[in-house]
């Protein structure tokens, strides 16, 4: 926010990138990225999920399906092989699982599974968005 000249707000989470842009990474800078994808059904048609990424490994939970993915981005940069059940990665997966839970606490992610978006027709959503884009291109 300070790049744009806007004062910080306690309502927003996160930290300024300015020290990093100036070449000085803070000592307490996070070692992972937490994300949460809620947009289903919707444009991309990707199931809702949350995940943690530490620069090499990703642990992803598709909570509506109760399915997990674990990816090694160094050996599998195209994310084609789920290593979740591979015993060679067990300790790393367990570490990331703990990190995921800590991140959810840090960012005050509500507990439980968010309510599904009922009554949304994905094809209607897609058609509406496509029509809007086509009209904007004219």
C-alpha cells in the first residue's frame, strides 16, 4: 500500500514489499505463501481449495472433495504428479501440513468448510462472462 501512497489499514492482512524491492528482505519475512480459492462454480471451474507453498513444495486441500495434492515443483514444475501418498515425502508433507494450519490461524481463516454457492449455473456464468468480454472487445 505504501508504494501507492496509501496509508496502512489494520483491516488488511499482509506486509509491505517495499523492503524487498529495495533489496533488504526483513528477517521475519514469511517462508511460505498461503492461498484460498473460493470461486467454484465459476470462470475457471476449479474446485474450491486452500494451499501452502514454500518455494519448492505445494500442499493443497480440495476440501469439498476431501482430496489432497502434494507437489514437488523442482522435480515436477508442470504439476503433473501428485506425491501425496509417496512415503519419500512424508516428513515434508507433515511439515507443510503444520505450516498450513499455522497460516490459517495467522490469517484468521474461519474454521469449517465455507458454505457452497447454491443456485449458480456454471454454464450460465460462463456464457454471461464470455458475452461481456465479447462486447468489451468491440
